């Protein structure tokens, strides 16, 4: 340590006392000092063409020392210790004192520099300037760190200090122009090597490498800036491609969903429904993930651009996130309409098939009944008939009119069914209309013929007196009974469509009620047959001359018995059909309850998770990393819930395949669950992305966790409705609470308007938390600027206003050097040389400050 007198000059007498103390404590010190300082002096005297060999002899007359010092009057003849002390003072003042690392003293700065340079090397631990250097690895590490081609560090051994020291000294003298100031044997053989000698020698390394350090720092800064720019450009290209692909897929899909061309068969419509399920199950989920990833990439890119002080990214026209959301909304609207149309079409076709079959059955029964009726009504048999025959014909005609009236309802049903088929756009409507028209025309003709024959019979009625009352009674009772049997057969063969178990139970109840009437019907049949048997008995008893058939009706006992047997056969068949349909409806009810039980759990679970994520995004529990880990655990638990959604999809598919269209056991539809699930995945991903962006902002801007918590607490305090956004007045109050001086005057309003233009550039009237954090980050932290980048390029260019391609290739990594060369404009200043590049305009372009 130097000692000073009151006038500020060095007290060499005190300095000499210190040296005497060092000699007493370490006898080897003088020998080491002589050798070290002799080498150091010779390195400076070599330029003057002279050197020293013995300190006492060569400095006795002061001539050689005068070459080192302008004034050396303090040296006493022959005093070696004072001479060495003076030289050490010179070394300390001019070779070590100007060393400064992070505002430390010269010695501490030099030690800190050595520690940083040797930190990556094994077996090297620099803590001082004596024993830390004994094994020689510290010297070798300094050389290898700056000139790795000079020393193969991997071959050095800690237990061979002599080799390590000699290697370092020889390489430093040969390649770095650093003279051998130390002796390997002295260092190894001394318990504590001389601190001043080692410090002097190490300072030579510091000065030798300081120029390279400055160029390395400048190159690192440029590499960092260029790497950020390259990464941002790649993210922009990725966003544009992903957005284009997603929009193109939406453009292709919407026309398919808007196609409302109906099919004529249930099978074709079922295939369309299956194709739609494949779209929902296989094609859409990856696109949902792509859309979510696109929003995350966009937010991440904008955050990185803000953190690197770059202008915001503006996608190509029509490819904004809002454009994609609008297109996606149109897709989902078309999707919803297409599904509703499919289900309505299936219901319509099902109804049409049922009505068409019913129409054919009723038409066939009616046509069978009307067969021959026109010919019968056109007969003139009454003209040659006897009185009894005329009366019989008249009664028969009355029975026919009764039968005709009974068939009026069936004809009206046939016409009503045909009308409904037309209204529902049945594909075979022309043939239905044609057949219906024939039936109506025939019915009108039958009515006209019936009226005409009735009038003829009434004219001759007065001529006819006898009539067989039994035949008449038979006819009157047989006709409605026959009509009842025909109606019963029609009802028993009628197809039915039900959608609930209550409906099938109603049909079963009605059928049981019908079966309960069969005993009474059988009694009526026996009574009718008894009438016919009575007629036969009378004819046989009194030998009445009969034509062989009942003149009042064409319904024979054989026909009644045949139809009755047919009714009895159809009853068990109807029983079986109702049992099978009841089983199917029970299965449908089971499917409804199965779907509802899971939907009533999944729906509230999704809502609860959405609310919990909302609370997590506004509450402050732990660090941002803790919140991020918490959200990722939440995301994992949500993803693990996906099998429940898939199970619900499977239940929903079974319901659709069973043609179940309503479910009274739940208010949740599969569409509600799908939309909620997609919103949940998107919300958790977006919330995680917001926390990641906050971490990026915090780390890039140097914001502490306490600052981040303070910002979050202030924001949440004024976010009264927990919407994650602040209105202008809430935002102003938040800024004032954080110490911003915003006066309630014109100047204060202008300052607040400037701040709002930063945090709300689109003038939406709302400030998000991310925009708030970005603003506070800019207010509380420093960032790279275009001026700093220009200063770094100027270092690489050697203080020139331009830079050459070979200089860039020498100082920067190959890919970043070529990146700069390709984008830098030619330099056109008055001092330009061939191949000169303009690094100033390039630097401003990196930060959006020029049109380059």
C-alpha cells in the first residue's frame, strides 16, 4: 500500500519500512521481486535499445532508470529495497491502477476479472493473487479463454504445476508478447508466492486481452439484437401461414355446411348425419387447437416485439385474430344450422314414410271395397224383379248407403294424408296425387250412382210388399260389424311411431281396452250368425224359394268368420309389436338418463372451472411462476377430464342413432357441452399465455416480483367488475395510486391522453392488464435502443461511419453476418469506399424508426 505525506507526495521512507517488514516475514521475497521487476523493466527498456542485469549496479548511476522515470531523485545509491519499492509504485500506478471492473478498486477489479474469465474451468478457483495461482491452471485458463488455439486445456493436470506454469509463461511470451516475469520453480517452491509479482504479471494479461473484450461485447450486443429480429420474423411468417391455412379450411367447409339439398330416403339422410358426426369428431378438433395456438402465437409475438422495443406486428389484410374469430363464428353458425336441418329432415322423412305406408294401406282397403260397386249400382235387376225382390233390392240398397256412409271417413282420411304428403314435399307425390284423385273421382261417381239407384228403387217400392225381416236384420247388424272388423284389422295392422315410453304405454293401454271388447264383439258375431241360421232354418222348414243369398247384403257368414279369424290372428301380432316397441322405448329412456346423469355433472364442472380460472387470473398467490405452475396443473386436470367428454360424445351418438330428439332429464345438450369445453380449453390456454407474457415482461424489463405484485394489486383494486380491464377513469385512478402526477388541468389531461394512446392504441376505451404491465415496464426499466446498436456497430467498424462485409464476417456468427449484409443499404457518405455498408439506417430500421 502507498503512503503519502501531508502535501500528497509518496512517503518512500514509510514505503521502505513496509518492504523491510516483507523481507523479515518472507526471506524469499527479495529474490522473487528482483527477477520479476528485472523482467518487467527489460520489457519497457527493450524499445530504448538497452536492458538491465543487476538492479544495484545498473541503477547506481541512474542513467537506465532515467529511461523509465522523468524524476527519480528519491532513490538512494545502492539501496535495492527502495529501488524495488519505487518500481512497484510505478507498476501499480501505470499498469494496474487504471484497471476497473464494475466500479471496484484496481486490485479488486483485476481479481473480479480473473474470477469471471476462469469461472467455467474445472480445478480453477481464483480467490487471491498468491496461492490461487500456484498450480498454473489459472494462467492457462486465462490464455485458453481468449486464445483457445494456443493451449489444449483438457490435457493439463492439477498435480503437475511446473508443466502448467512453464506452458503458460512460454505461450504468453511467444504469442502474447508478455515477458517472463515469474519463475515456475520459485512459485512452486514458495509456500505463499509474492502477491505483487503475480498481480503485475496478471495485469499484463488483462491489458493484452482488453481490446478483444471490447470487440466481443460489441459483437454480443449485435448478435443479441439480430437474433431477436430473426426470431420475430420467423414468428410472423409462421402466423401468416397458419392463419391462411385456417381461413382456407373455413372457406372450404362453410359451403358444405350450407348445402341444404334434401335426400329422398332415410338411408341417404342417415349417411349425411354420419358424415357430419365424422366432421365433428375427426376434422374440427384439430382446427380448434390450431385456432387456439394461433392466438397464443400472436400474443407471444406482440409481447416479444414490445419487450425488444420493436413496432407491433400487423398481419396481412383479412388475417387479424378478429378476422379469424369472425370467420370461425360464421363456421359455427353454419354448423348449428346444418345439424338442425339434418335432424328436421330425418324427422320429415320418418313422418313421410309412415304417412305413405298409411296412405297405401287405406287406399288398398278402399279400392278393394269399391271394386265392382259401380257395376252393381248400374244393374237394372229391379226392372224384372218380383215385389219381394224389389223390397229386398231396396233394403239392400239402404244397407249399401249405410256402408257407403261408413266409408266416407276413410276417403276423407286418404285425402288428408295425401294433402299432408304434398305439404311435406314427399318425393313420390305425383303417384300419390294420381291415386288419390282416382279414389275421389270414383267416390263422387259412386255417390251419384247411389243416388240414382235409390230414386229408381223408391219409385217401385210401392209395388213391393214382402221382405224378409231376418235378412234385413242380418244385413243391418252384419254391415256395421263387418265395418268394425275391417276397422279393427286396419288398426291392428296400422304402423305407429312413438318417441317416449309414455306414448307406447298409451298405445298398449288402448290395445288392452280393445282386447277387452272382443268378448262382446264375439257375442255380436254369434248373434249375427244366429240370425243367418234362423233364416236357413225357416227356408228349410217352409221350403221358401230363395235365390241362395241374402238379398240385403253381400256379407256372408263365411266372410264374417274369416275376418273374425283374421282379427284374432292380428291381436297377438299387435301384442308382440307393442312389447318390442316398449322395450325399445325403455332402452331409449335408459340412454336419456345415462346421458343426463353425466351431462348434469360435466356441465356444472365446466362452469366451475371457468369461474376458478377467472379467480386465479385476478388473484395474487405467490410468484408468477407459482401462478403459472398452478394454472398448468389446472390445465393438466382439465385435459385429464377429456375422457368424460368423450364418454358423453359416445352417449350422444347412441341417442342420435336411436333417433331420440328430446331429453326431459337434463337442460344440457351436447352442443352446450362442446361449446363450454372448447371455451374452457381456450380460456386456460389464453390465461397461461398471459402469465407467460407477464414473466417475459418481468424478466426482460428487470421488474421485481414485488413490483409485479404491486402492479397486479393496484390493477385488481380498481377493476371493480373483475373483467380484467380498466376504463379510462379507473386507469387514471390506478396511475395516481402508483405515484404518477396527473394534474386535473389541461396539461394533466394532455399527459393522460398521451398515456392512453400508448396503452389503448385502437381507442377501445379499455386498458387490459397486459397493456398496463407493458406501460409500467417502459416506465420502470431500460431497454435496448437504436442508438445503442449503432454504437456497437461503430465499435466493430473501428469508429468509421460505415462497415465492410469482411468486418461483419470477422466479428459476427456466419448466419447473422450474412443477415446484416443482405439487409444493409450501401453507404453513400463522402467518406464511402467500395463495398461500404450503412449500419446506421439498418439500426434504426430494427426499431421501426426508418423505412429500410
